[in-house]
């Protein structure tokens, strides 16, 4: 790293970044101008001097990753992407927050704007996911190039982030910071923009602790630099900042780094500097004109571009090309020396499954015994271990519930430095594939999001379905970004039993099905579980999926043994049918499918023709064409029953006017799990009653 000397052109570029940010918010009529104005020198220094990137190839494998955790300050990044030559134009800045066709939305969105590594906005998630990026870098490097010293490997890169007080206040940042230090993630540096301002005013009201000492206690390297001078004046000393960052890089190669930079929000905007109003509202025409005047710009001119300063900033692209060329040479040498690893890399990058994937599942299914009682969490663990044997990119773990979630990979080393070893987990190394998150569900979701975004590997994370509530915000962000995170949520109903209502999910299936672009899968038995995993990894979209699994044993059904392989991937399929048109259709998921099958047999004995439809995934069913949907749920059959141990809300669209839900519309019960199901009406007998009631209503309406 060469010493950073600020030139006049650098100073002019920073001033231009401030003015363009103010103009963009003013033009949009809303936004968060204060932070982009005062962050301009920090972001410029990072993009010009520290972040290894190639604007000509935003997805270059060898690039560093930058995450703006405080996504409300999105113009901070958009302006630097414009300066660096990522293809963003002045018109894009003019179109900030400009509607559906904008490339510069109010908060950065993954997949929309070149150079944006993840969607940020919900505070703290960018910080936590940045740590996931560092997890992903290390594990992928271990898969592909474990013997090479990290700085010499083509798969080594750094992660940079900017956060603010809001990120620090969110508990997720502390959870993730603790893990980052435990893991000795020395390739992540976070700049903490300490401007002491948030929407409600001075942060001293709610953030009085010494943040650096807190992070030191976690095990982070910390340092501080201030633009506020001892005499009260203000100097954006980017050379001094660069020295502090370089010092941290040299001093703490095996520690995550937090560098606090004391700033004044919106500086040097007259009347708005250090004022809370600049955080979340446009500065106003008078203040913007004052800012321009202070910085030597024409107050009457909007979106002025200093072409000479812009050309100077764009030289970063030339340096990026040089860095890319050096990396290519290193990468080519690695390919020649490691043909097997190169083939693995090519497969991972292409998103292709390994040879033997289907066979691993087929061989496992051959061991399933019809009639045997198997909890779907147990079947899930068997599938994970079967495919892990042929899928080295698969790794994951649980939020302190591995034994219960069945998310432990047999024989796998733990992903952690060797000194983290315990009696229970004696084999730890930095490239292990067994993850442990502690009791940190939200952090688990953020870190696995970061792993997916920052590597070509496939992580999973597990907890009890009840505690998926803690993870929900990260799940929603994964769905928004359309990344294939895999959630393994066990203990899915009141059949959890003696742990009582606090541990018994009731509304959760409905609430997660309500998240767009999240695929919720609740398999009926071992065969459906195996086929759910097969399709999750085979499907062409990259949407996240949630495997919702039982604690209790469920009989392996003869019907799924024959039909699950073709049926599960369609989301719903006819499991038990009748001759001719059925009198009633019984739809069920998960552990309740067995009661639907039993009820159909009882009804058949009474001369009532019942079709049983297993519905492992409503989302997958909704992807099918109208012809298939009609074949499974013919509109002419008005008598219908849904059976699911949770609220009935998702089922009314399928039940129609005469359908009857067999559901649970209250919190759970203390007691034996099987008895809870009986006491709350999740029984074959209740299904029979509901079917007869639905048929009777249809007949009465004729």
C-alpha cells in the first residue's frame, strides 16, 4: 500500500461528491443527505486507495467487497460508483429515488446497480452480513487453495464496510462482532462514522457507552481518528485517515478492525451541519445554495460536474485493470497447478450440482422403510449428510441447537481457529464446514446471507421454528435479494409438547408464507423430505427455502414412496385418489398428512370418496400451470378440508365457500405433544367430521 497524498484534484472530487449528493436528494424531494455529504472524504479515500476493485468488471472474483451498512446513505456509494466508472451516469444520480426504473434507489439493492454487493437498509444487517462475507471468503479459499498463504492466494480478498450509530445500536452488530473476533477474521475493516446524530437527535441520549472499548472487549482491533480538531475547527484530513487505516492493516492481521471516525453530519452546509434535520430530510434550497457557495460552486447550477476532477477519480479504473491483470496471472498459475480444484471452482461458479448428487439421495431413499416412524428433522439430517459427502461446498450449522435440528455434519471439522476447540467439539480449523453460531438466530441469518453473496458456497442454518421469529428480518432480506439461503426449522408444531406454548409455533407457517419470494416447505415424511432437498438444490431460481420439520416421529408412507419424487417438486400432488370425481378433497401438510390419509380410509369405508392432496410447498404449487392446478384441485369439487397444525389463514383461498379448516387458532398447550394434537383437534376423526360437514354444506347449497 503506497502512502496516500491528497492532491488538489482529490479535494475537488470530494467537494463534487458532496454537492452531487445534496443536489440528488434535493431533486428527489426526499432522502438522507447529511451522511453522504460528510462521508464523502471517507468513501473517496476507501474507493481510491484501499478497496481493490475493477470498475470494468464489477463481478471480478479477485475484488474486495464493500458494504454500506447504513443503506440510507446510499448516495455515498452511488457517487463513488459514478466517479469510479461503474457505468452509473449523471442521469442516474438525477434519477435518485426516481421510481421503478431507477438504478439509484433510496437504499442500495443487490442485483440492480453495478458495484452493489448486497441490499442494505435495515440497520445492522449490512454490518453482520459483512462478517458473513468474511466467513465465505475463508471457507471458499479453504476449498480451493488451502495450502497457499492467504495473501498469495487468488481467492483471498478483504471486506470493507461503513456503519453508523444506528448500526452500532442494533443488537445484531454486537452479536456478529462477537463471532467475528472469535473467528479471527482479520480481512474485515469497518469504518464507524461517529457523527452522534440520528433522527431523534443527539445519540448521547441512547448511546453513552464507549463503543471502542466494547469492541475491544469482543476482541477487535480498534482505533479512532477525528475530523474535529482540538480547537473545535474541522479538517477532513484524508491523509491522516489513510495512515490510521494502513496502521490497522499492519498491526492486526488476525483481528477484525473497527476504526471510529468523528465527523459532523452535513459539514460544511450552513445551518445544517451537526443538525438532526439533515439526517432524514432534504437540506432545502437555501442550505444547498449555501453549501455550494462554501465549496466554490455556483449556487444556481445543479449537478455540476468538475470534469478534470472526475477524470482524476476515474483513474482508479486504470489501477483496477492493473490489479486485475496481476490477479489473472496468479489465478492462471493456480489453475495450471490445481486442475482438480479448478474444475471444482468452475462447477461452483456455474452453480452446478456435483456428479453423484441424485445418486446420494436415491441411495438414501433406498434405506427408508415404509411404516417406520421417522421425524422429518431426522430425515433432514440424513439427507444433509448424504449430499454433503458429494457436495463439498455445503456447510452450515445451528444456533446452538445442532443436535435437535439434526444439522451436524458427521466427521466435519468445526469452522473456527484451533484454539476454539472444546471437549464437545475437539476438531476445529479455519476451513472446517461445521458452523456454530451460539444463541444468535438473527446473526445466523445475516452471516449465511453474507456467505451466499460473498462466495460460491452453499450454507444452511438451523433453529427451532418458534425462534425463526428472531431470524425473520434476515430471511426477508434474503427473499428480497433472491439468494438461495437454506433455513432448517425443526420442532414445527404443538407436538413439541412439554416445552409448552413458548416453544410451539402457531402462526409461523402463515407469516412466513406471506413473505414474497420465500419458499416454505413442510414435508410429510422421510420421502418428501429427501425430495424437497433434491428440488431445492435442482431448481433454477435462487429463492431462499425453509424446511419446516417435525420433532416427533411420522410414519413413512407407502403413498409418498411411490409418488413423492414427481409430486414434491410440484408443490402439491394427489397422494390418495378415488374412482371418478371425489366427493371431497383433503389437503394437508407435514405431520398432518398421515391423518388425512387415515381419514380418507375411514370415509371410504362409509362410501364417501375422498382425495388426499399432499401440499409440501404452497409456493411451488403456485408456480404450476392452470391445467395442473385444476387436475389436482378440480374447481367442480366444492367440498374441501385443509389439515395443518397452525392457523388456517393461508388455506382459505383453496377452501372456497364450503371448505372446512382443521387448524389451531390459539396458542399451544403445556403437555405431551401427541396429546396436545388430540386436545387441539388435529386428528383423523376431526378430519372426517370436517369432510362430512363440508359435503353437507355443498349439498345444502344445491
